[in-house]
């Protein structure tokens, strides 16, 4: 069986060279709850479900 082209340490170095350091993690007090301001656009309005079927060939 042939040995892998790189060791785990070498892969870690290559990842660091390519992507750099990760930013520090957000602390819990810095996090905020996501609030959607507009309805999703990937679903039809609740009053017209047939329009979604027609649009996608159902």
C-alpha cells in the first residue's frame, strides 16, 4: 500500500496557507436572533397554491 501524499500536519499547514486563520467565534452575548422581514419568495402566497403547481409542471 502506498503512503499518503501528505501527512495530517502537512495538510493542516496547506489549509492554513490557503485559508489563513479563522475569525474568533462570536460570543453568546454578541449573537442576535434572526427576524425575517419579508416572506420567503420560493413559495407561493398561501391563497394560491395552484399557481405553484402550474409554475413547476405538477
